[in-house]
């Protein structure tokens, strides 16, 4: 039995099918449990809007995970970026300046994080912990108990213009092309599969870690804009659960936490829908937030253990 499960775990078709099957089963189950309220158009729109934000960050995070590294400062980076871009808009009343500020700030933060990791030779995980704590403290100092409020006219106009969907679609296509059809993606997956072999082939982690964090930074910048548009206010609690949602999305999307050849850009988007659906559905059936976190943790650990084994081979033509 154990050997059969191991063989299934190694089959690409099975790996890609399970997340879709899980999503469909959960959607049907929640719709039945709520007497059809879960499938209400208004609720589905709410799910999609939130999933787009998580999916945008998760899509970029695939590049980081693909190298075999994990950053837990994605939520904090999104929050601090949202605060800075809000101040930029309130000072200039220019949407263009706001968008440019968000993308540039988030990208710079992510690149600096990668530089600190490579220069100091410290794990990305540890650097991201420091960055997360630092940004949370800065946000608390800047905002305190207050919030930054964006004008309703601006947020409504961007919402009506479908900024969320257009930005996500453009970013997803860019990431898909870079990750699956260029040397950048192939090199990232090579590093995630076998770092030593990759570096002996002239593919060094430092370079591609910078690229991975830069690409992820663009997604975080877009997500910060989406968050500001969706909520209209930025506070210390902004994007507080985003990092866990992103990590869970990537795992539930069918991607290995070790990166490598089991890395797919679509995993972030697919997993984002699953995570948002799970959060929304459990709350609708009356599950308390505490139990919700427990269920999320169980899902996370289950998929972690299911995909914890690295492939015993070099990267193949899938990369």
C-alpha cells in the first residue's frame, strides 16, 4: 500500500489532478451544507476578489519556492507597500504615481531581502523573519491605532475598470512565460531540484534568487494596490493572514514545498481559489475562526507530508 502511494505521488498526472478534485469536492460540499447560499453570485464574487489578491502574490512566490526557499515576509511586505503607496496617492492624488510606487517599493524590498540573504549567507527563511518583524513594527509606529483611507471615488473607479482581473491576468501570463518557457524558469527549477548539480553547470543560486524575488515583488506591488482598492483603508491588520494564505495556496495548488520540477505557476492561482473557498465555506457553516485556523493547519501539514520527498533524479525535460 505504501509503495502504491509512493508511485502515485511520483506521477505528474495524479499530482495535478488532486488539487482540482479537492477544489470541486469542497465547492459542492459547502454548497450543500449551506443550502445553496455558498453558490450565491454575490458570495462567489467575494471569493474571486479575495482569491485574486492571494493568487497574485502566490503566483510570484512560486519563483521563490521553485528555488527551494521560503519567504514568510510576503504579507508584511504587502502591508508596508500598501501603506507607502497610500501615502503617495494622498500626497499626489495620482493613480499612476500610486501604481508605480507600489510596484517599485515592493520590488526593491524583495530584492534587498534577496541581497541580504546572499551577501550575509543567511537562509532566506531567517532573513524574511527579521524583515517581517521589522515591517510590522514600522507599520505600528506609522499608523498606530489609526488607518490610511483612500478616496471612495478612486477605489470605485479602479474596481469598475476591473483593475484586479486585468492586473492579475497580465501578471499571470508574464510569470507563466518566464517560468515555463525561458531559461529563467528552467534554471530556477534546476536549482530547486539539485542545487549542487546546477551550480556545477554554471547556474548559481544568488543570481536566480534575485530574479525570483524581483518577479515576486512585482506581484506583491499589484496585490498591495488590489488590497487598497478592495478595503479602502490600510491599517496594522492589513494583509495579516496573507502570508499563511499564500503558502497554503501554493501547497494546495499541487506544488512541492521543495520546488524543483514540481513547480508550476498555475499552482498559486489554483491554490488561492481553494484557500479562499475553504475560508469562506467554513465561516458560512458556522465554524469559529479558531477552528478555521486548525483546519487550515491540518490541510497544510497533510499536503506537506504528502509531498515532502524530493524526486530522486536530475531535472528532466519538464523543466
